[in-house]
C-alpha cells in the first residue's frame, strides 16, 4: 500500500519533495497524484506532441512537451502536454533548452481524460487554466472521440469528427481535426 500523500504544505515545501511516478501535483495546500496513463492516453499524448512539434519547430513558433511540470499562480500541475511559444522557452547561453520546471503559464495546456479520472475534475482544471493566463486548454475525451476547447471568457467548444481544433492564436496554420487525432488510435 502506498504511503499517504503529505498535505498542508506550502508550494515551496511541495517543490522540495522528490519526484514521483505518476507525478504529484499541488493545489491550495493539497497534494494529489496524477492517474497512471494507459495505452490510448500515451498514444494520444505522443501524437499531440509530434503533430505540434513537426509543424511548429521548423517555423520557430512553439514546442510541445509531455509531462512537464508547470508552476504558476501558486499551483504546480503536470499537464499531459503543454505548448510554449518559441520565445517563452527558457534557453541557456549555449542555445539549449534549460532544464527545470516551467514557471509561467503554458500557451496551450492539454489534459487527456484517463479511465477512472473524474470528468468534472478535468473540466475544473481546464477552466482554472484559462482563468489563470493560459490562452487555450484542451480536454481530450477518448471514449467520446471529442476535444473540449476552453478559452478565457468563452463557452466551452466541443469538437468532433472533421471539425477543426482551432489553435490559430498560438499555432497559426496548424490543421488539426478531432478525426485526425483519434484516427491515430486505429490500427486497421
């Protein structure tokens, strides 16, 4: 049986804890552990990173990262995928990406609903993201083959089939549909 997670910590105390798998997250003194990813989750996570990076890196628009810790607005989350605009990625004097946590809100935060994960909790997380400096949050719902798109001050958009997932404000020119994403789960 796993040891109980520490509670009542400050953010600074939390950040001194050793990393764990699946990742620990911090919200208002509460420490939680992410759900362990399954096959479909992992496939979608990898595909999203690949789609974004193949498009955005040559254009020096942005980069996507999987399971990268973000620390902003007093919380520490590890979204399934984050996208940061090119000029917001911490780079050292040698031109290499610096190691460490992202200490600012991502330009796109993507969560993939895992089996057994609470849909209301995932929606609350995406709503929190866009209320706290994240321009776009996506919630990928594999069972429904749906992408929920969250933006500050707007109603949630549900995208399915050939409908486009509009990321133009961060990734202009990227053509992504829900169908293209979920087709990656089909091997036949």
